[in-house]
């Protein structure tokens, strides 16, 4: 009977660790998504700006 109790305790502890890891991964994914979306918006704005400059004949020299 003692071994069964120990096994249940180990399983609970393992589940706690797994839940914590999942929460950490979800938070990390949220931060990565935010960075990617900011990068994408910046790229779109930059591309749009370059298109206007090309149309106006004011190509930037980088």
C-alpha cells in the first residue's frame, strides 16, 4: 500500500512540473508571436515606404 501512495505522489509531482513547463511554453510562444508580428508590420511599412519612394523617383541609398 505504501508503494501505491508513493507512485501517486510522484505522478502528481510530474503533472505539476508538466503544467509549469506548458505555462512557460505558452508564455514564450506568446512573446515570440508578438515579436514576429511587430517585425512583419515593420517589414510591410518599410516595403510600402520603398514603393512610394520608387514611384516618386526618390530611391534611398542604403
